[in-house]
C-alpha cells in the first residue's frame, strides 16, 4: 500500500467532528479509486483482482426517502458490497459523503495483503468454525458436511480478498435465511452442485422476486409474520449501519421483504399490516449503545421466528451447521 493510501486511511479513521474533515472530496476519491481499479483489472495489471466480480459496474448511491433529517444514504460497490452513513446526517449531501467515507476506508483496508485469503487463514477459520459448531476439523475434507462445504467455498477464493468472499457469502446467507437451502437439501441436491450453481449465478432480480414470493406465501399462511419480519430486518439494518459494517445482507433482506409487503397490499387492505416507517425515525438520533441495548432486550422477548437471523462471517463465526 502506498504512503498516500496510508495517509487516506488514517484521515478517514479520524473523527468527522474535526474542522478540516471535509477538505477531502471522498465521493470523487472513491469513484476515481474504483475507476482505476477496474481499468487495471481489464488490463490484467491488478495484483489482487483474481477474477474479481466487479466488472465494469458503477458505484450506486441510494438515498432513503425522508421528509427531513436524519438522512440515510447507501453506496453499493461494483462487487456488490454495501455501506451506509455512520453519522446522524442533517442533509442528503452529508449522508452521501459519510457513506462514501465508510466505503472508501473499507475498500482500502481490503487491499492490504493481510486481507487476502490464504491457507493459513483457511486453517484458522476452519478450526474456529469447528469449535463453535461442535464438529471435527476432520470433516472439513468431506464436502458432504457443512464444514466441508465451507472449506470448499474458502478454497475457491484463495488469493482473493475477504470482501470478495463476503460478497459471495451474502448469496448463501440469503438462501439460508429464506429457507431455500433447506428445500434443496430435501430435494436431495448435493452441496457441491448448490455451491457451484449459486457461486456462478450470484444474486439477481429473479432470485429476489422468488424469495419475495416465498415470504408472500408465508404471510398468506400466517398473517402478520411479514410485517414482524420486515420490522426486525429494518432495525437490524439500522443497527448495522450505525456500526459502520458491511450491509448487503441486511439491506437485501429488507428490500426482499418490502417487495413481498408491496405485493401483499394487492390482496389485503392496508389495515391488516402495521408497516413501520423507513429507518428515518427518532431511532436514528439515539446513541448506538442505547439502540443496541434496546435491540438485545427485544430479542429476549420476541418470537424467534420473527427475529432470528444467521450470519456467515469470514472469520468462521456463526457459520450455520445446517445451512449447506
């Protein structure tokens, strides 16, 4: 990493409260950085691309509809990773700058050599996953087991970055959350074939629509479950955004459920659902520790079916033993 990049990362890590914090045009810098990266990958000169999936897709900024502050902005990187503004922002421009700052810092850190997946990282990750899931590391050599499937996924991303791996893992997180992986197991689809198919396909509008239809069916069988799940997903997205972490899994969940909810309105009156407003409420002004405390308390008294989620982190934590 160059001295300039080190300086940028140090700068971006500093508090936004500093008077000179806006001297750097982070929106333009993020755009130029990815433009150069994509040009380098097309020329075959990028040292860390390794078949990166970013292609020539542009950066995508999305602002949540809001009649007034606080404003929320998300930026999706060419590979699919998503970040949002960490601060409570009083203008849309400020929200965009803050989202770009978070994305730029994560982008540059991801290019460090220590972020590349190698054999040592895989060994440590599998050992951690085996311990937390109470399985044997010897099962990692058997692709028919869950940890073996995880090993297969990790091996396919050797030499690539953790952010690239997380982009692919988001697809399987969504398939697990939606119950698709369980349905495929019941149809006797092998783990290897499922991994191969979805690793190549990625996440598209057809998959989102299919998941939304699944949730619409659940709503018809159990009225009210969709509203509860959507409310929980929006709160999880808010908490994740205020922590400054990668958001794609949470954001995709929210959008899939919102799509299902919009379809449900075609068949039901608006009074059936208690649809919470977008995440522009007073919660956006609350301190993060207060939000997290409230979220934890709610989880203790809420229905597991409405609040449960499964995370597949690159560190191996919370890898669901039955997900693949």
